[in-house]
């Protein structure tokens, strides 16, 4: 089974053990690292992908509450785009991750990738998100450090 490693200092996600090599620049939480609900922080530690959303959806699909609501139009600003991998925390300090709705997802804000500007989620370019989604089954382990 593949595993995802996310390095917050480098703002980079790497897939290990997948069908092909994969690495992408990301954006993590603007508020830094943390575990408090509503903080906008990205949690660290061990996680697993507990649900996947967006199979077969067009690349520019916008999601709200994990449901597709239409295609992205430039004036919509930042939103959850293309695919969603929901995270479930496996450590005591990150056990609330699913309740915090911390995801790995696509973003239209690709110019800020490489900088921590999200509300706590891990964001990727839509094309990278679709590639990652195709290589990561349910239960894939994720390590964020």
C-alpha cells in the first residue's frame, strides 16, 4: 500500500510505494501547526485516508460539504476543488482531525502553493490532486511533519 509523506517545512507532499513516483508542492495552514478546532492550523502526526470524494468529477469541480456544486469560475475565489481525501488522525493529539474537516484537496489558488496560506488543509494544484487521488486508496497512511 502506498503512503503519503508531507513535509511542512518544505511545503511538499511525496507519495511512496505508489504505482509511479509522485511529488507535489503544497500549501498548509497559515496559522502554523496545531490541533485546536477553529485554529486554522495543520495537525501533524499519523493519519489515514478515511474517505475519498470526487471520483470521475471534472477537474474544475467545486465541492461544498464534500459534495460537487458546479464548476469553478474565476470570481469564486478560493474553494475546495477537483478531489478530496479526508484525513482521520491516528494519534491522541490529532484524533479530532476528522471532526475538524482537515483534507488534502485541490485549490484554484496555485500561485500561493509553496507557502502556508490554507485554513489548515493540505492544498495542491488541481492536476496534482487528481493524480494523487488516483494513486491513493482508502486506508492509505499519511504522515505530516
